[in-house]
C-alpha cells in the first residue's frame, strides 16, 4: 500500500532544509541533492514538488512571508495597545533565537546573488515591501501621517542593523541587548507619537 505523504508538510520540510543550507553554505551549497540528503531521500523527493531551484526560491518567498506573518499574529494576539503592538513587531523583526538567527544568516547569504538571479531579487523586494507595510500599519495609530515614511525608514534601519549585528556578532548582540535597542528606538518615538 502506498505511503501517504502530507504535501504541505513535505514542502515545509524542503523549504526549512533549504534555509538551513543557505545559512550554512550559501546559494552555492543549495542543490536538490543536498536538500534530499538531509531529508534522507533521493533528489526525486524534491523534484516531485519543484521542477527547478527557481521554482523553489519563488515558493520560499511566499513561505517566508506567510510563516512570518503567522508568527507575528500569534505574538500580537492579546496585545491591544498600539505602542505595545509596535514593540512586538520590532522584536519579531530581529533574530532573538537560534531559528531566526539562522534565517537571517540565510538571507544575508542570499544577498550575494541578488543581482544575478531575479528570484532572489524578488525575495528581497517582497520581504521589504511586506515589512514596510507592517511597520506603516503599526505606526498609523501612533504617528502623524506626515511622519510615517520617515519613522518607517528609521525603524527599518534599526531592525536591519540589529539583524546584521546579530549575524556578525551573535555573542555580543544577545536578545537582551537587541531588546534594549528596540526599547530605546520606541522611547525615541515618543516625541512624534500622537
């Protein structure tokens, strides 16, 4: 009798494994064979779901955004105060655990191929669009409309800097230190909060 396979779970496994490989070896280490070996199968385990690496990278974009939004939704579930919701969002944007640090490392490794592979450029464009949209929606109840763009730029710069710092120096940019910077950024907003 054929074994039943949960297609969504298998895709998640493939994409999570791809992220782990990207974090460790960059794009040059990412192959269907490498993914399949880690999952304990042959390359057909991956090719059954993805015809090409390009297709997988396109799916990785959607998966990363949807997974992130689901995690954020859980974190914000009982948070009603707009400033507390912004604080939750900013903490969600920084790598404060081993999994999110691995994901940031994978993203930085993808940067090397951003200009040579359109799917990777698409990944970064979509991620940035989504993050900025989230920032704007969280800022709308707090900041005058004329200030939203500049505050979004400021907060995006802070979170990007924390991400890079945590990947470069994980021992120095502990979750506590990242949280302190996020708290300082929010304190700095108090002058423009309506």
